């Protein structure tokens, strides 16, 4: 796509989005679209979006919008609530250690089935718009993981490798959807249940993504008074963790972002999974969540 064509497409598509959703904040979107055209984002969905699948068509509509203006998105998902329901239906006990699900071989196979159903729901929505979807589950070997060093967790893994060529070889009209049940790195591994944030972060680093966006069920990082912090540097995050302002379940999410920044991702974001939230975060000046940047990038912006 030539730069001129990209600009015209961006302008046309942005105006259409404005008309459809009456989002005046997107008047500045064209500048962002032109800056990101030809780049790749990794978006992990969870929390609110997967708990309310009625939001899925709106999310996919935003993905298609980005695709039309030359921004490719790799979509990563888990499905904790759906797996909890399936385990209850199958009389399987739900247990966790350090916030990670205890995963027996039986739970692993159930997770693979549950997550595959979610992948196909996303695929169905994507194909309604005339695009194709490639699902990357455990059997594709896109992501390979090693067992975490807590034996009691069972088949829980940490992502180690990404077969980037599988993503690079996709046609322009294909949107990849990745499940967080992955293959193992060793011959004979049956696979591992992996935190979807970690899968998204590893993919983002390996493909040199412009952005990693983690959608969750909270607005972002809050200060000690409960106010949203719209932008944080690596050193600021480390200070907030030390002061215990960032605590609990938010710590692994921000650590995923910091690791991705160290791995070469330009910016990371944590946003609440609500209508158009991720596109409002990346294509408007104000944003709606928390962005994470390297200290040197922040200094350059100030200067």
C-alpha cells in the first residue's frame, strides 16, 4: 500500500468511524493511523470482553478498522471464566497457587477445548467482515513453553519460543488469533496452560510489535488516591511497586509490559475491556488506560 493510498484510506475510514460512533476524540486519529500504518500490534483480550461476549462484535469491528488502514493485529486470548464453568460442569476442583490455575492433564485438555471454542467465535465474527482468520492453538506450535518451576501447578508453562515465520507468512487479509494453551519445547510434551498476558508479551517481543495492549477488567494503573495514571516510565513503575501502590494481580501485568519493552516493543498499554476502549487508547491524545514507555523515550518526548 503506498503512503498516499494509506492516507486517503485512513481519512475515509476515520470519518466513517466518527459518523458511526460519534467519537469526536477521533478527529486526531488520522495522525496516529499514518504513524502506525504498516506496523503490528499485539492485543490480548480478557476480563470484561470474554466475560461479556456481546462486546466481541464491537471489538472485531475495531480490529477490522485497523486492518483497513494498514495496521495488523495479533489477537491473543485465554478464557478463565469459561474454563471455570466447564470445570464445574465436569466436577473438577478449581485450585490456584500464586494466582495460577492448578492444571492436571484433564484440565489442560478441557482448557484446549474451551479456548478453541472462543477462538472459533472470534473467527466467525472476523469472517463476517470479509476477512480471513487463522487460529493458532497448541497443535500449530506457534508458541512453545516450558513447565513452570512449581511442580504442584501441573501443566502450567512459561512461553519460551515463537515461530515468527508462521505469522510473517500470513496473507494481508488474514487476522491471527492465538490461544494461551501452547505446545511444549520438548518432544513428548502434551502442552501447557499459559497466562495469556505472558503469551501476548512474548509474541510482541519476538515480532518487534509497535504496541502490546492488555485488555482486562480494570481501567489501568491507579495512584494511591485511586486516580488513573495515564502514562508511566519503567523507573516510575518500579518505584510504584516498591511503594506497594502497584500490588496484587496488577504486578504480573505491569511486569509483562516491562519485559515487552525490554524485548523491543515500543509501547505497552493496559486498558479496560469495554466498547472501543483499546482503539480510544491508541488513536486519541487523551487515551483511556495506562501506557508504559521506556525512560529514554519519555525524556525525548519532554525535550
